[in-house]
C-alpha cells in the first residue's frame, strides 16, 4: 500500500470506528504529497480492458461508472498521470459534470482470474475531443476515434492494492476460449479416430 493512500482515507471518523472495533487505530502519518505508480501498477493497468471510476456530485452523492475498451485503453502517461479516451454513451454526462465541480476521482481496477484489485486516487480534468484532436489521436486507436467525445486526464495522488479475499474468479469469453481450446482439440482428435475405426 502506498503511504499517501491511508493518510487521505483514514479520517477522524474512520479512526473512531477503528478504535471501536479493534481497540486502536492505524498510524497514517505521511509526508509525501503523492505516491508515484511503479512498474507493477503500470503493467497491471496496461493489461486491463475495463475499470470503474467514481466521482462525487455537487450535492455530495458518490457516483460510479464503468469504462471499457481494448487492454491498455487506460494509458499510463508517466508515474503520476493516467489518461483515457471517453466514448460516446448515454448522454447523461454524470462523471464529466461531477468532475467540473469536484475533481477528485477513484479508479477501481479488477483482475478477476488472478483475484487482484487496485484502487487509485487522483484529480481529474476533462478535455473536449473537438478542441483537442491531438489527445484523441494519442489516447485512442483509429477504430474508435470517431466515437471519442472527451479525454480524461488523471493526476495520480496515491493507490492501494487490496487483498484477494472474497474476490470470485471470473473469466472473459476470450479467456474461457483459450482455456478450453486444448480440450476442443483433443475432442476433435478423438472424433477423427472414431471415424477412421468405423
């Protein structure tokens, strides 16, 4: 866990609850202004084909939204900056609107087969794709550029790796196909043998 994460998350109300349940509280003193991503985080992020992003509305309500794309669509620009192209959607604009009044975001990235999760705290800004075609070109592939409406740039403050407890392994269709491909091949071989023996 990066030092800054708990410093930000363990508020007075959290320490009171820790004291209530565990008889003590975590030491969260920190001096760093932010925690930079390492190669471990960068590789994990590059392999993801989806994540969840949460924002806070101007009335104080949390809002979480799913974002998906080809693996690597969430770009690690440098150890303290992430970016992703935001595609045309349902026209609600909730995340984009929320960031206009409160730039704090939390990204939640899951690797279900490996039972691994990464949380990232940061400050986001949104750039209009019509005004920044260079960002669209940089952070999206040609096949999706026509549906990019904006680009999110996130300045990373800190991150936290969670334990694997209670994460149910789940697999994509591509992962399932790869896992059963040897079985399909063996079935085909056995079926061919049966035909030749008839």
